[in-house]
C-alpha cells in the first residue's frame, strides 16, 4: 500500500494513502488534532490516576507519543494498548520524526514507542507502558481481563473504512470499557453517534479541532 509523507497546517507531518484518498491525520494539523481530540477530550478528561487506554489505529504513533508525554508530566501511571493491521515502516517513522516537535525527551520516547516489540507489553517510561497489537480489530476479541478507561477511536473515516464503524465493533469496545469510560473520535456523523448510543454510550457532540465543526464523545454509563 503506497503512502506519501505530507505536511499539515501546524507544521507536523502525516501520511497520505493515494488509493484511499485518505490521510492518517487532519491536514489542518496532525498534532493539533491529536492533542485536542484524543488527549484533551479523552485522556485528560478522565479522572483515573492510572488509566488504561485502548486505541483503534496505532498508525504513526502520534497519539501514543502525546499520551506518554502527558503521563510523564502528570506522573499518571498509564497503560496504553493499541491495535493496528498495517504498521508503518522504519523509513516512514524516521521521516515523521514527531519527537522533534517537542524535546529531546520526546525524541527518545518516539523512538522507544516504535522500537517496542509487537504483541508484547513494554515499559516505555516510569509512567507509561505500551502494548501494540498487530491484528485486525474486526477479527480481534478482547479477553475478560482487558478493561479500559479511555478509547481513542482513530480509524480511517466511515466513508473510507466502513467496516470499522459498525455496531458489532462498537459493542465489542463497549463491553471492554469500565464504568464511566470515555470514548472519543474525530467523527461527528449522526449515524455514528446513533450507533454508539445504541451500544450504551451516553453521547455528546463537542466543538471539533481546526477544520472540523464538531467531534463525538461518549461515556459508558
């Protein structure tokens, strides 16, 4: 699958897939979107002192990086689990180079996040552990022990990857959530909101990041 490196409006880069006419992050700002949608409205909005995060679409590792940085800053012991069917290549990781946007610490964190072995939980820092699952979510089943406080739903858009935005996927995730877990996604489509509500999430629309009027957040009540 061909992927091209492109610039986004806030100076951070992302990957573009010509065959899908889709990019991994918003062209209005990859880092801005990641910080706002997933970190601020998801991770930082949950009160747990030791949250477990599940991410749909590890992709470039940007969401993992900003979460690891926040976990270290707030000394909040965080377990981060992410699933990805098509991992990016070492050359793409080097070209994205997200750590340079922040600090030497971030450069090291980004390297450690991508160096982490797949399908094995790795301690990346004193406050951040990472499990990258190399699998297709549509074929993946959670174990009884896998329970999460925050869900980052960062699959490609519903019109590009419709099989990832179906009731069975959302229901599977819902049952892997703890009470009061937070589900966040950049999508604001009414159809998606209704599907998530039907699974049991209490849904709300929030103002979106640059380039998007709204986003969705759900709470497992």
